[in-house]
């Protein structure tokens, strides 16, 4: 809730919050976010599966997925980036790091 408030108030992002992987999929379909900050260790479904569903959804093709975890080793992070994740945040993180991760994911390279 604190992160949501800061992202909305300070960074001026429009934010929707899901309490689990299934809810994230439902909200993403309606909200069509530019970036999803996705915890990899969800209670109801693996974060990798959520990301796979997002990437396979034609309506969400342009959505960037930034993984978040405090439990992963560097080699796991590199593997996730190779699997199509658009960024990674290691917990605990500072709000500035979150904003940078969102901006990096949205960066357009010509």
C-alpha cells in the first residue's frame, strides 16, 4: 500500500494492485498495464506462470514484466531475464529503484 501510494503520488503512475497471481491476470486483462511489477513467490500461482500468461496474451503483448524477489540467486535472475522478463528488483528495495526499473522497462530503443 505504501509503494502504491508513492508510485501514484510522487511518480504520477496509475496503479492497480492484485493480491495474487490469478487476480493479477484478471486485472491485467482489464487494465492493460504498461508494466507489471510481479512478485515471483505468490501463494496461488508461480510468478513465472503469470508472466508466461501475460506474454502469451495478444492484448498484453507490449506489457513489460519486472520480477521481484528477495530469495533468488544471481544465476536465477539471469535465467529469468533470458526467459523474457523485462527487469528484476531484489527485495528489499527503495522506491527510487522501483521507479528506475519501471522507466528502464518502458525505455524505447530505436
